[in-house]
């Protein structure tokens, strides 16, 4: 059996889902024995590769950069997993959705500071009008809710995917 290509992506989130992934502890050795981690925050890959078998996407889609990255990832991934409540529902990232983007930025970077007032633009991606869940932009094959998902749930899903099985997440996963 050939090794699967596994990728992880961090969009607009807190990295808690990646921390929960690392919390699978010694089981990460079993995962590493069945898959090559080809992209993610812990890998020095600059470009998302072609032919990825499984991608775990953490975080909501909040900027033009997130959207462009997500669309490329979807086109290069066989099984896309929305990992965590931000990716599944937009969760905490969506707390800004009640404010127009320019008003929010003005409040944070001009009204909320004493020095160096001004909304940054250099190297800062343009925000979308609202932070939205991954499924609103691309096809998602599996949702793994939780804030963050329990390490045991992530390991169960990964184990099934790496064994070529479709995970039955109905009894193992929950929001919250």
C-alpha cells in the first residue's frame, strides 16, 4: 500500500485544532508510518502540492487570501476535512460579522489606539465582508466539529481515512 499524502491548513483560527492534532501523542508515530505530511504549519513547504489525499482545514474563511488558498487546496485534494468549529460553522471568527469591515478596522486600529493610528494595508490581506465556514466556498467531504475537536476524535477520523475507510463520525463527534 502506498503512503497517503496528508496536509493540514490553518486559515482564520487560533491553532487550537492543530494543537489537538498534536495531542494524539504517541499515535502520531502510527500516522507518520502511513502518511507523508506534505503541507502544513509544521512543514517547510511554500506551495500547496498536487495530488494530496487528505487535507485537514482549520479556521474560517475570512479574507481574500483564505478564499484563494482554500480553492487551490480543494482543487488539489481528494478528501477535504473541515476541522473544528471555526471551519465547520465559522464560530469565533464570525464574531465580527455584525460589523461592516471598514467600521471594525477603524474601531480597532484608529479609535482603539493611542499611537501609530491607521489601518494597516501593507502585507495585510483584504477581509471578506464576513467570516464564513469552509463549506460555503468549497465542497467539504467530512466535518469534525469541536472547539477544538478532541484528540481522540481526530485520531479516529484520521485512522479511518488512512485505512481507506469513510469515517462514521455521528457517534464520536460533537459541537462545543
